[in-house]
C-alpha cells in the first residue's frame, strides 16, 4: 500500500481544502519584476505566501504599513477560521454541542452561505461538513482504513450542509449537536481576497497575491507585461509545466486549482483519491485529476475548483456551464492527459492559456 500526501501543516485543517494544489505561482521564471515592484513573502496558514505589487504613481504607499496590515490580517483570520486552533471562533462553534443558535462572526456566516450555494449547485458533492468521512477513510492520519458499511452509514448520518442552518447574519445553528464543519475548501481563497483588499485600500492597482499556490492578480507588471502563471502537469511523480496562463487584460482574476494526484492511497491494485463525494461517502472514482477555475472572486474560485473536481469532467462540465464557471478539466485516460474546457472558459476574454 502506498500513501502520498499533500502538505499536512495547514491553517484550515485536514482535509486541507480537500486537494493537492497544482498551481505554481511563477514569481521567478515567468514573472520577473523590476525594482519598482514591492514584495512581501513569508509563511502563514501552513504554507508560503508571496505578495508583489506596484504602487500607483499618483498615490504614495507606506510598504511597512501594508506589511503590518497583512500580518495582522493573517492573525485575525487564523483566530476566526482556523480548525487547528481550539480558541478560534469556528472551533468554539464546533466544540459547543448544542442545537441552539450560536452567535458567530458575520464573516463566518457569509462563507457558509457562499459554500452552500456551491453545495446546492454541485448536487451535494461539495460539502463543508465532510471531515468525518475524510477521517474515516484514514486520510487524517495517512493510514488507509476502508470502512464497513455500518461505519460508513453512521458517518454519513453526521454529514450534510442541510444540517448547518443559517439563522441570520450573525447566528448559525447545528441541527444535531455533534455536527462539525471546516472551511478548508474555501478559506485560503478567502484569505487571498482579504490580502488583495488591503492592497486595494491603499490604492494599489497592480498586484499578485499568492498563498500556497492560490492567487489573485490585477493590473500588469511595472514593465507593462501581463502577469503569467504556470500550471503544473498533473502527474504524481513529475514536476513539469502543463500550461501558462497569461492575464493579458489586467482585469482582476483569481486562479485556483485542485488535484488528486498528490494525495491518495494505492491498495490491492486500486487507487483511492482523497477527494470524497459527500453524496456517497466514498472516494471519487472518475478519471479527472485536476480542475483549474478562473473567477474574479478568489473565494468562489476556491470552492468551485474543489466542487468540480469532486464531480469530475462528465458531470462537472454540465454544472460549470449551468453556473457560468470558467474551468479547465484535465482527465487521465490511461496515462494520456485530456483537457476539457467549460463554455465560459472558451468565451473568456483577456486571458490566454498556452503551452509552456
């Protein structure tokens, strides 16, 4: 048996957005910048981050102030949304075993509702309450443990976004007391959006914000060239480029990607993906190994990349088209990679996908 893992130390907890990221932010090879660009980098949320921005000529910015605000925002999000901190708002909610309405930060309610819309559109494949299933199959401790039908049925009884009720803008309610949820599939995209908002509050009109390979860009580099990002070829034992995404228009866009090829179990001649379909409680069995989503909103892109990977290209393309999501699906057909574009991706203007 073989287990292959994604980075395990992550702010938003196992199942770590339910993916192994396939994005490579090309901050060196593809995106060489000049001395006019300001750069911040470091570690947060169990991964690295890189922020590169070009101050507008007509607005003076204080790089030190921006750096301090970025650090403070990472800490604030950590205290609110981290499933790794017992003192975070979300873990206090999870630990409180009651079916009475609980007061929570409006930010958490908003994220739940954004996730709920994707849950509904994906016919329940995408679900914030799926962690018991992830743990049951052994992905939490990387020890493969196929459950019995009885254990799977019991776990399934504790899973479902319909059991997490939004009472109002500041209250959530669990319909049974032991329900737990995490925002691993949406939280890092949300963090990207918050860091971009800080830059925009300082009138920065050109930037690249990247956290753990998930990113948002706006504008162009100081030399007038577009931001360019490399997508990795979704193969488990290789580190090769698959596509170059060039943001020629300069319009704000997020690029989020999800993949199955870095975190899985091999057992008795069969591969078990860490992506679990919340509708069945079982790992997905289709051959889609990667989905990349382009959307102006990083939070939405984050959730949809996970949801569409869960669905796979056959079902996912229909859902993406119904919801006007720009998505690139990559299937592994017996070792041959096959791309499938949603209609919205085909129609997208100002963004070019090309061979490396």
